[in-house]
């Protein structure tokens, strides 16, 4: 594995009860790059992310982060990334500050960082309010805060812009760009192709757990991500109809 490779996926597949959720995937993402996983509902984006971080075991293949194997170097592997799930139920009866301080204690992070991170996601003025009163977008920003908290080498974010208003979608893009400037590597899934086009260096299009296209953003820039997705989607539909 090359020194500049942050994430290496080798022959990753996932099957459940003979149903193939992920077709064989081989991919390497260089350090400091931003990768967008794009595709419709059920495309396999969340499944791929869960396999990458170890929430789901791959049927075949290996995952490495900065050379640490998911299976044989588990502790070091887990230290490499911060994860934002696509949905999570925080404890409703505690405040935003208490929530982030809980994660900070788990990761032995100084309490001063909690205020800094709440400021970054725009929740510092809401830090003493209970999470149960938060809107969907505010909860999303709190989820993002816990992923950013430890300044991990890699950020892995599942549908991070769901529930965000236009202002915070733009702010999310800025936060991700700042993470790249700080040397972090980012993987995020999204339905919002405008966000992907704005921040990603590389793009993977998924359909039914299969990589149907991938490349650098420059490969898609002239055509446009939306037009590429539309073309790939209808090609997949046409291919399925021919099989039937």
C-alpha cells in the first residue's frame, strides 16, 4: 500500500441471504482527497460506508485506512476516522454541550474543543438547549460536530446534508473544504449533486450496489454530474429491461 493512500478497498462485496448488496469494489483514495458517493435510494451508498467503517462485515475483501487493516489492526484502524451516520437518536433530555462533552470524554479531548466545534457548526448559542428541542437540521449539525471533534485523519459522512437549509448546505461545503486544507481525507454520500460538484475531487456513482462509474471531478465537469447521473440511471434501467 502506497504511503499517500488513505483508504484502500480490495475486492469488497456484501451478500445477505444470497442477495448481493455490493458487487466487487476495488478503490484507492489518496490522502487529502474528497470522495463523493452518489446514487439514488437503495444504490448501496450507506451499505458501502458501513462496510468501510466496520459496522457491517464484508462478505469478501479487505478495508485498510492508512495501512491499518480493518480486521488485523482494529484499534489503530478505528482511530483513523470520524463517522457521521445518516440517522441517529441523541439523548433528548441533555443539552448540546453535554452531548459533545460526552463524546469528548470518550476520546480524551480537552473541553475547550467542545466550544470550538459547536461554534463551527453554528450551535454555540444553542449549547445549553436540550437536544430534544432541536430541528432535524440542528441535529444533523450536532452529528457533524461529533464526527469533527477529534480532528480525525479521515471523515466519513453518510448523507450529511439531509435536513440542512440552503445556508447550512453551503456552510457544510465550506467546513469540508477547510477539512481538506487541514490535510484530512473526506468520504461522503449524497443525493445533492450540487454539493458533490462543489467540493469533491473524486466521484463514485453506485446503482444496486455496483460501481457504474467513477473518476475525478474533472472527468465529469464538462458534462455535469446531474447529466451524468441521469444518463447512467437510464442506462441501468434499459439494461435491466433487456435482461427481463
